[in-house]
């Protein structure tokens, strides 16, 4: 274990060098939970954040927090709760204009709509209380590494124009979507997943809108398809009169004009007459399967930087928090044993797959399907499906429909039977994939064989859905 002296900064004409045990890049959910967990164990952790202290935690988001009842304990839930501005939300409201239908679908588990910036400040505060140190205004520009794809040894950053070097036992990449760090690491000596393409991401944008009268749907998350299958609009009520309104589209599609398209929809909803907008933010989020492996000697990627987002809902806060915890615990074990190699860190990959990664990989199959089917056809079918079963499918990656429900759905869905058959076949492919992910390898040497079997299943997914290969 290190002492304060070891992390103290040393200044030279080339800049300042810091030497903590662990460097975390990014003060988002993943970074804060990882830092809090490691700091609580007595290790010296520095979190580097490119934003200023005032701006840190201000992150583009729909503000819907699912599963807050079971968040990691390194930052006490009671510390976050003041940011939960609406805990009365219990269902999704799916507006399907093509069918002139609104579906009300229960959402399982605890759900809150939050003041995201306040939550962002509170997780930083929670990690600080646990003992982590935050360096703001610090933009990481490079990763240092031993030659020929050897262990990562630290990062190089710029703090208000001055160069800074951080040397650490391990670097945690919590820098979010399209993390720049991964461009600077030579992963040729590990199985770290480099099969990442911009088309695996969704471009999203949101505004915080204040309305004069309380909205009628303050107990619901409102979803509405955009004109194309690969995008949707959302209206999430932070309070009865403060709404997070946003939209996103998969980057495989023709780019949408996010600001204009949102404006158009807002102008056509009576409840937003006279509304005022006070905050606008946009960002990319991964809508893909989780990385096959997110570890390299001395380096671990977590949260959006490792694809830990539910690819059908875009929800990534819970995955980021848990990835932070699992990575931190593998790192603590590695620091204790003096081994931060790929094999030593592997348990982190296993825990991610076991908790949510397998499920997200199966859900990605439906995402792939949505790029290949006609939006009107899909919406027609959605309108005919039983709501609880849809909710189950959306969150678990799998669902089963009993004979009575199947018959009912079938009668309701005359005219969509071709799509139903397609969906049924796709579900079988998703179930096969889920089963394979349940047997995710327990050491890096077995990954290549597992990937080969997975890729065969993905071939079947493309064949069944008619979609272009995604990976
Ligand atoms: C528009 C939108 C809506 C969303 N809606 C929801 C939702 O309703 N519910 C939900 O659960 N999820 C939602 N998500 C996803 C969710 O926001 C992310 O999954 C989650 O924030 C991931 O956390 P993270 O810690 O991995 O990354 P982030 O929260 O993105 O944090 C990364 C941090 O790293 C910093 N950083 C990046 N590069 C550097 C660098 N080079 N040097 C220093 N610092 C750096 C950034 O400034 C940032 O603070 C949404 C995403 C978007 C874009």
C-alpha cells in the first residue's frame, strides 16, 4: 500500500509528475465508483477530469436511473437521494403515432428521474469522502506503456496548459464513449477488445424543458419512435413541470438534425406550449455489446469506455457504477498480490458478463434487428403485443409467451405475421447468444475459442434478421 509521500508531486522543467497507486481518467459514474471503492481500501487514487470543478458531473443524459435500490455501497445511496427528483415513475408510455396507439408498460425494479448534474456532484463528493483525490481541468492526452504492447505505466495530461505526468500501478479508463485513451495503447499483447467502430454508437441530444402546467404523465417515462426505426424521442419528467426531452439515432443511419427534430416534436405537443429551455447537451453513447475483454496489463476500461450500456434503452448509469466496483475489486486484489497482469484482472470481465454483460449482448440482437425492419411494420407489431412481455424482453433480453397470450397476440396482430415470425426466429438467436455468454471463459487464453463460437452465432443473427454485420 502506498503512502501520501509516494503520490506527492515532483516538479521538473518537463512538468509535474504524480505517482499515486491508481489513476482514474474521468469523473463520471464509472470513475467515481471505482475511485471510491479503491480509496476505501486505503489506496492512493487520483481522478483526472478534463472539466472544471464547477462543470464536472454535468453530463448529457436522459436522467432516468434504473436499479438505484441496488447500487454499489462504496458511495452510500443516502448520499445520492437528494438528487432523485421524481421517484414516482413506474411505467413506460410508448407513443406509437403510426398506429394512433399509446402503450403503458410496467418497468420492473426501482426507477427514479434525477437531477443529473446534482447526482454528478454527489458521486464526486462521495468518492472524495471515501478518500479519492480529484484533479480538474486535466485533459489526458496520452497513455504511457512499456515497449511492444507491454504493461501500461501511466498517462500524460495537460493541466491549464502545463504538462503533467501520472505514473501508476494501474490506469482506469473511465473516460466515457469513444475514449481517446484507447487510441494510444498498443493492445497487441492482450485480448483487449479493439473491434470498436463509430457505427456501434448512438448520437443523442437532450434539453431540460420547463412547462407551465404539470404534465399528465409525470409517473411515466415517455418514448416515441423517430421517423426512422433506429431512433427514438424521450420525455422523462424530473418533476411535474421540469422535463428532460431528448432523442437519439444509431450512427449507422443518415444523421438526424437532432436539435431541429426535437424542436419540431416539442412544437407539436400541446403540453409544451409556452415552455422554456434552460440547458442543452449532446453526446455519443455505445449501443453495442460489451467489450469481449476490457483489461490489459496495468489498464482497465469501465462504463461507456467498455460498452456497458443497455443497447435497447440506452441506460448506462447502473452498468457504469457496477463496472467501477468490479474493476476496483479486481485491482485491489492485484495490488495486494503484486500482479496487475491480464490474467489477474480477468475476474472483472467475468463479473461484468455475469451481472449484465450477457444480457446486454443478447439485447443487442434486437438492436440489430431494428436496423433491418420497416419502422411502421415494427410499430404495428408493437401495438399488438402484450405490454408485460415487452417489458420483460426490454430488460431481461428474453421472454416467453404462454399459449393464451400467444393466441391473443396473434389475433391482434393479423397483417404482421411475417414480422412476428422474424421476431420469433430472432429471439431464438438471442437466447442462443445469452446461453453462450453464460459460459464466458474464466481465463484469457480461452477467449479466442469462445469468440469463434460467438461469431458463428452472430452470423446466424445477420442471416435471420437480414441486417448488415455490425461487428
Ligand atoms: C443524451 C444521453 C442520454 C442518456 N440517457 C440515459 C438515461 O436516461 N439513463 C441512463 O442510465 N443512461 C443514460 N445515458 C447513458 C449514460 O449517460 C452513460 O452510460 C453514463 O454516463 C456512463 O458513465 P461513464 O462514467 O462511463 O462515462 P461519462 O459519464 O461519460 O464520464 C466520462 C468522464 O470522463 C471525462 N473525460 C473524457 N475524456 C477525458 C480526458 N481525455 N481527460 C480527462 N477527462 C476525460 C468526461 O469529461 C466525463 O466527465 C445517456 C447518454 C446520453 C449521451
